[in-house]
């Protein structure tokens, strides 16, 4: 017998997926996905139906109205770049059309000379909020996931602002799911290019912790259920070429894997 709802303190892997012609949210349970009754915002209510995980296609575990990313946010990355520690977060946007799922290909655009990976911890907003305090930030987060802030580095250096370099289709892979109950300040974060370790850091190196980011961003704009926020990348970013496979691995979540194609 399925419970009417799942308690907030229960650790869950929330997925968004396609099963046959249906797109739905669910809870990953070993070899099955328990379909949710509606959206996972508010009370999470299993519908009772479970489908085999090998029969579903995982989609990005977010359907955001906006995607907000943070620039320099790791102390070790600042040291790598010989940059001063910022006094407040630097934020920018990606369009929702940049979203890509776990195991979906990253498309290398024509005319781009250098394409880089950036491993990041991201989170999805659970409920609407404005001017959210750091003490209450956790209440507004549905779960955490891996994100690759794919960047056309040559265009980023060429332009005054970063929109073009960050916004091509498939330039925001996220997944494979949302983990609902982890400590975002105590996670190892790594990237592997063709199985070779490239980035290796820890979220204890954050300049601005997740709670501070929620406070800062919600002081500028209203956050809505489903909005996606990413927390910046550690040192070791580098180049990807067509044919490469990039893996973003975050402790307590798992791995986001994508292949680069021309």
C-alpha cells in the first residue's frame, strides 16, 4: 500500500522521465520508478504505479522557468586564476532551451573554436520565495543534481557578456536525478574527460554557500517552483572535442555523463 505522501526528511532520488508517450515525475526505487501524482513541489505523493527503470527515458530533472548560474564561487578556483575573492556572487543566465539530459549528446556548434566543461552542483527550487533568509533557504530547495556549464570559451573571451558563449542548445546538461537530503557543503566534486580526472575539489571550498546564494538571488528576483540554480565550478576546467565523453561526478548524487558530437 502506497503512502498518501512522502515525509520531507526521507532521502529520495526524484526523476523526470518519459514512459511511452507520457512525461512524468517519479521516485527512483532500485529497478523501478514510482510515478508521482502530479509535480514534486509541495507534498510528494506517489500515484501507486511503478514502471521498470529500463523502460523509461530519463529527462532533465527540472523544467525551470529560469536557469541561474554563479560565476567564481570556489576559493581554489580563485587561486588558480589569481583572482580576488568576490564580495558578492556574480550571476548570469542560461536559456531553458540549453537543457540536456543524462546521456544526451552535447552538440559542438559550428564556428566555435574551443568548447569547455565546467562541473557544478545545482539545485531546484521547491516553492515560490522572495527575500528568503539564509536560515530558511533549505525549505525552498527540492533537491540537488549535477550540472555541466558547457561554455564556448573563445566566444566568452570575445564578448563583453557571456550569454552567447553559454546559451547554445545542449549547453546545460543536468542529472541524472535530484537527491533530496544531502549536505551541499560537504560534497566531493569531480569531472572526468574520457575517464581521466580533470577537476577534483570539494564544496567546502565554496566562497558563497548555498544558503547565501538563495538569499542573494531571491533578493533580486522571485524564485518559482522548478527554477534551477547552479553554484559555480572548481579549478581544472578544460577543453572538449567531438567524440569526447565528459562525466560530472558529485558525492552523494552520482554521475552525469554526456558525449560531445559534431
